[in-house]
């Protein structure tokens, strides 16, 4: 006897939507990572406001871009999603620690994390199988 399964959506359409979300997410995170690597003045000022040292920014940028690269490769996407989740958790804590606004700033990383996992769910049938 098999367990009833949830109705499946058209996996091809789901995969396309997942890849579009992944592309939008990648553009955003590449911009964020590269701006940290390039030591953009606004990013340095924001980091100092968060209590981070300026010399940490390139390292943070490299960590973000490596996690993103793992996420974009289908074979390592699950590992990349887990690592991005950890990275984004650090962003939540960093913003919460300095009393930034909750819904617009502190939880923004949570919203990004939801997109990370939602896009992976839509584009990877193995992840959809795990969630059933």
C-alpha cells in the first residue's frame, strides 16, 4: 500500500520558475558579494554601523560568493542552500544585535532564505521528493 501523494504540478513549469527565481536571487547576491569585495564606501559605512571591521568585508564577500556558486551548480545546490541559510542567519543576528527594524531589515535575510529554498524546491525534483 502506497501513501497518497500530493498532486504534482507540471515539473517543467516548476523548474522554469525555480530557475527564474534562482537567477534573480543570484543577481542580487552577486551584487552584494562583489560590492563587499570592491570595498564600496557605502558598504564599508554600513558594516561599521553593524559593528563589523572593514577588513572583514572581502572575506564575507568571498564566503557569500562561494556559497552562491555551490547553490548554482545543480550537483551541489543542496549544500549551497544549507550554507546560504547559515550565512543569512548570521545576517539576521548581526542586524538584530544593533536594533535594526524587525520586518524591513532584520527579517529581510529570512525572506531571502525563503526564496533560496523555494527556488531550490521548484527546480530540483529530489528536494520536492524529500518534502513530501
